């Protein structure tokens, strides 16, 4: 009987220890998840405003890894190419088209610009700054409207290369809204499949294949961080920089310096560039932990 009691006691202690262990693991996981979405100061070293040529209202920026330059789109329909020190290279006027975001295909070198009021993606030659093709974004997902017609519109774009994908990769776009009410326009980032390889048509359609709803407003900029295989979003109104995994889970939230942040890009060399609506292009030495 005594041995039986000892066995029962040991079993009870063992089960209690296991329960305690799993509770601690759950608490630790929950703590880490909470910490990952609490906004903290962005770790950086300030380099400063590099813009040497007036750009009225920069709305998007991208680093071109083949040309080692930056391309800046502005709301007035201009595209500017500048060196990383801000020295101007060239500029072209696209006749007041409402450019809101710009990204680079790192393999082909083509530029892709999203036009807000038209909800199209333009494919642009980086050397001549001429448009080759247009891709109309289909607003429908799973049979229902996702992007509101006549709403705030698409404000940001990033290309994510994928050699296994038939189109060479997919695009991500950010839809802008200033409220999170259930009946209002949705604050979402969408993965979009564009027929880069499967169609030669001058004008064709691209399709939303999935989306993630954000818990903050005013998605104003978007880029892809190849080092961490994550999306980097910025919000002008809330002064946030958000790292988002491609499965939709949030990695970090950072508080951004400056104001009027409209676009963001990374050069892969340790620097971040933020285009601001006030005409400045801020360069930061990016010190985020990997």
C-alpha cells in the first residue's frame, strides 16, 4: 500500500510538472506574440535628407539593384531617377497620372508603378521611362468586392520574386483607408498575380489571390525585405513601420521618425530610404535585428 501511494504521488507530481511546463510555455509564447506587435522605437542611425532636386510630392520610392539607383514616383505623375546620394539622373512627366507606389523587378529590372485613381499597374522601362504594358487590378476576391470602387485606393506596391512561380513572382499592394469600421473601406494588403510571362497583351488584368486585414489605418508604403523574407509596410497617419510575414503574421511594429511618410525601400546594403510628402527623401542606416 505504501509503494502504491508513492507511485501515485510521483505520478501526480509528474503530471503537475508537465502542466506547469506547458502553462509556462504558453505564457512565454503569448508574451512573445504581444511583444512582437507592440510598437517600439525604430533602431536606426540618421543619415538625413538626400534630396538635391525639388520633388513636389514624393509618393513612392524603390531601389534598383541593377542600376544602383533610386526611382521616385510623385503624385503629379513624374518619375525621377536619382543616385543614393540624391544627385538627379533623369525625370519624366506622365501627364498628371496619380502615381502612388513604385517597385522594381530585381531580375528583369523593369519598374512597376501603381496608379491610384485608375487601379492599374504600369510596366515601365527604367532606361527610357516609357510604358510597355498596363495591368488592370480586378477588385473582386472570392466573388465579392474587396477594393472599394471610388474609395481611397491602392497606395503601395512591392514585387516579391519567386523562381518557382510561373510569372516569376507576385506583387503585393496596400489599400489605403482612414477608418477601421466594419462598414468602411478595408485596410488590407493583397497578393496579386500579374501575367508578366503568360501574356504579351498591352492591356491585361491581374488577380488578387489572397489578402490580409491590418489593424491600423493609412497604408502608405510597402517594400520587400529579402533578408527576412518579409513585407515592410509604413503608415503615414500612425507613424508606423510594420514587418509582416508572407503568411500574414506580424513580426514587429516600429515607430517611425519624421512625418508624412509615403514610400519606403531598402537597398540591401543596410540603408532604408523613406520618401516624405513634404519633398524630402530620408536616408537611414537600418539597425533592425535579424
